[in-house]
């Protein structure tokens, strides 16, 4: 079974085709008049159908008006026929003209939401349909007023009661009532426009302008009928054709403009997906075309601002993220507000998650920096303990062995060999202890700075070394220690794995950044091991970045960028 939105245009087009056939075969007003009537019918049907396709509730009302015009058209063509069935059709069409003005007023009053919401509008609508019902009954009973000479609109009426005086009174009552209804309608619409918000006036602008233009054209034609009576028929037809077709077009274009507002939500999503919460308000106000819109974040007192008709909750109604306080007219566009609310909710949630992520990252950075600092402090203490403790004890043992050698001038060959072996082992142990202490934390780094520490590393390298060390200021201890271990690890890896013949070390400070680069001419193709992975973490802990480039057969380059403060 067809729904009203599908059945009405099908029936309307069929009736319009029948009207065109009747006008062509029996009409007496001519082609332009007939074209005007058929075009008006089709304009309302097509505009209503397109509006319904857009999801606008107004679509069914607009198609209903087009269907009514199709039903009443036979009473406007002045059909010249003696056929009794056609006379019945014309009589029924004439009776239905009583509902043209009430339904037209209903369409305008319900625009754009499809429902008449204000009390004066509902009163006018009810009064219009009551007036239409009374007029319909009178027109069925007494028929149209008859005119001497050429017939006008209805040539062969079929009244139930043949009383010309009462038919004339019915026509005058219908005309007077229509004027009163139209006047009251204008007052209601003018009051609505005066009390409307900016957005409501913008939405009503298209049909209002079209209606005013139509009224102006008819007024001009009325004046022309007095000044140039011979030209009035053709001019009236052209004016009606232009104006009456423009009205449904204006209604449809107004609805399209409202839907374009919903289409702007996609632009809104793109604008606010990475915007901070402070920038949401202007973007949403632009999308809604509502300069007075307010975006209230997380009401702390639990009270929602604004009237229910002028606010939209963002997020869970029980735990809202925000409240959009907007033009009350936007409440008539629930699809638009639902889309905007969802977009704002996503943006706010995204901003909240980004803020939480930034806070967590800052905590991780601070934690890693504390771990590096604590580790370096522990290394320094251990290096100092080894230097002041175990290393000094080994030196003392060396002195004792020297004294022992001097106290035994007549020692045998076996004793001398034993002393020599002990001194050799002692020197090896002392050297290894110094290397161990230097690996834990070099004392020269603390005492003489980064340049001297790096140079000490390069002195022990059994390769050609090209060092380019610029003027280095004293840097934070964590940064200096990190650079030292980067150079040490890179040099160690080169000597162990690269099969290189030379190595180049560059240290330079630029724009508050310390750039460290260690490159060799080895075989390349190196993969990051545990040592490099540990350096990556260590460099990141002080806010730097470490990268390794090792193409096959082209050597390896280790680059670190670290902040100087």
C-alpha cells in the first residue's frame, strides 16, 4: 500500500493530466490560462515531492495543496459541455474551491516544521477550515453565481436548490469571508515575523517574499484593468502564471536552504575535530547561522541554562558534556541539532582525551627524566666510591708490593717472579677498574665537561678519527651524560661490528639544540640492538630524538638531537 507521500503525487499527476485534457477539449479561456492552472498544480506537487524526499514534513502538506488544486481545476476552465457527468465533475470541483484558501493558509502557517505551533496560528487554521466547511456546504446547495453573457469559470452549474439570490449571497459571503481570513492571516504572519528570531525570519523570508510579490502583481493587474482594460486578460494570465508558480518554488527553496544548514555539519566536523574547546563556539555559531548561540561546558551546579525549547544537551542527558543554548527556531530542526550535538560531543570528548593524553605523556616524560637523573646520580656515586674506595685500596696494595720488593733485596728468583706477576695483575686490575668506573660515569665529564670527555673516548679509538667539536657550553648533567653515552656506544659498535677504517664525530649547538652525529665508513646494514634501544629511551627522556641510518654497504650514521636547556 502506497504511503501518502507517494500516493498523493501519483493521484495529483493523474488528475492534472485529466485537467489538461478537459481544458484542451472543452475549455474556453485559452492556452495561457490553461497552462497557468496546470503549471500551478504541478509546481506544488513537484515542490512537495522534492521536499518530502529531503525529509521535510512540509512535503505532504504542499503535495496536498497541489492535489486540491488539481481537484478544483475543472471549475476554473469555463468548460463548455452539455455532458451530465462532466457537469457533475465541475460542480464537485467548484464546491471544493471552498478549501483552497484554508489549506493554503495552513501550508503557510505550518512552514517550515509542518506543524502550526502558536496559538493564534492554530485558531486561524481551525477558523479557516470551519469557514471552508460552511462555504463548501452552501456551494453544494446553491452553486455558483451566474453572470449574464459569456460564462465565467462554471458554465453549466448543478445546484441542489436553484435560487439565484441565495447563490449570489453565497458568492458574496465566500468573497467577504476570504478577505477577512486573508487579512487575519496577514496579521498573524506579521505578528509572527515581528516576534521571530533572526533565524526564524530568515527561514520565512522566501515564502513571505513570494507571497508579497504575488499580492503586488495582482494589485498591479487590478490597477491595469482600470487604466487599460483591453490588455488585462493577457496580463492577468501572465502575472498569475509567474506569481503562483513562484510561491511553491519559494517554499521548496526555503526548505532546501534549511537542509543546506544540515549539510554544513560536515564542514563543522572538519573544522572542530582538532580544535580546542575554546574555539568550538564560533564554529558552531557559524554552522547554525546563530550569532547569539552559547556553548556552556559542564554545568557545575547541575542546572541547565536556557529554556527547553532553546537548548540542546551534548552527550548523555544525565551527565552532559555541554549545553548548546540556541535560537528557539532550531528546535524545529531536530536532525540538524542532533548532528551538531554529536559533532560537538565528539570534539569535546576528543579535546578531553587529548588533554588527558598530554598530561599522561608529561608525567611519563617527567618520570623518565627522574629515572635518568637518578641513574646518573647513582653512577656518579658508584664511580666516586670505586675511585675513593676500591681503586685507592689497589693503589695501596701496589705501594705495599713495592715496599715488599725493596725489603727483600736478597729474595730468590722465584720470589721475584711472584712479585712481578702480582704487580702485573694489580696494574691490570687497576686499569680494568678505571675502565669500569669510566663506563659507569666518567669523572672527566663532571670535572672538565663534555668536550674533554668525548675527546678522551676518541683518543682510545684505533681508527682514523675526524672530530668536529664546536664550542660547547656547560649543559645540564643529564644531557651531557646522554651525549657521552651516545658517542661511546656508537664508537664501541663501530670498532666491534662495522669493519670501518675511519670514524667521524660532529658535535654542534644551533638554535638551542645540540646536534650529535657519529658516522663510519663500515659495511652498514646494522640493526638496532639493546644498546641503541636503551639510548633511544635515554635520549627521549631528556626531550631529544635519536635516529640511525645504516644502508647496506654505505656505513652507519647515528644522529641525536637534544635540547640545550
